[in-house]
């Protein structure tokens, strides 16, 4: 009889130890998962703010390029270097922004927070729009320069001595 009581007590103690060990492991896993989730959300938030700021600056620089297209062909040579540098700066900023977006995309694949998912979706849409805008700007610039070259060829004059 004493053996059955001791066996029952040992069984209860062993079950208690198993459940408490499992609970501790579950809580540790939960805590670790929560920390990783928060880190992912913070990464998305940090890059979202930086990329949004970069997008605004690139948009402003692209808007400033519109002044170039309002120049007369006679005035292009005076301003060409300045606008080539501006276009190069826009391209470099775009590449930097794209590398930041690629970094945050890794976090976006793992994120579970609805707000962070919305930010990731917004970043993808903005990236697409920025690429389209840059491509249009670049194409327009190249066409404008081509037309300027044709205009120069058609309107060159020979200097008389």
C-alpha cells in the first residue's frame, strides 16, 4: 500500500515537472518569437520612414528636372551639365532607395502585423511608381537631347573669315 502511495506521489511529481518544463519552454519560445516580431516591425517602420523621405526628395528632384524641358534649344548647352548631374544624382538616389527596399523586403516576407504589411505593400507600390517615373524622365531627357542634336545639325552655320 505504501508502495502505491509513493508511486502515485512520484507520478504526480513527474507529471508536474513535465508540465512545468513544457510551460517554461513554451513561454521562452513565445517571448523569443515576440522579440523577433517586434524587431521585424521596427525594421519595417525604420526603413518605411527613410524610404518615404527619399521618395519625397527624388520626386522633388524629378520635378526640378521639368525646368530643363522648358528651355529653348539655344539655351540647352549652357544648362546641360547641370541637368546631367541632377539626373545622375536622381539615379544614384534611386539605386540607394532600391537597395533599402530590397533590405526591407526580407523583413516584409516575415512580418505578421497588419500595419507593417500595409507599409510593405505601400513601399512596393511606391517603388513601382518611382521606377516608372524615373524611366519616363530618362526617356524624355534622352529624346530631348536627341531632338536638340538634330536641331543643332539642321541649324549649324558656317563662320565666315
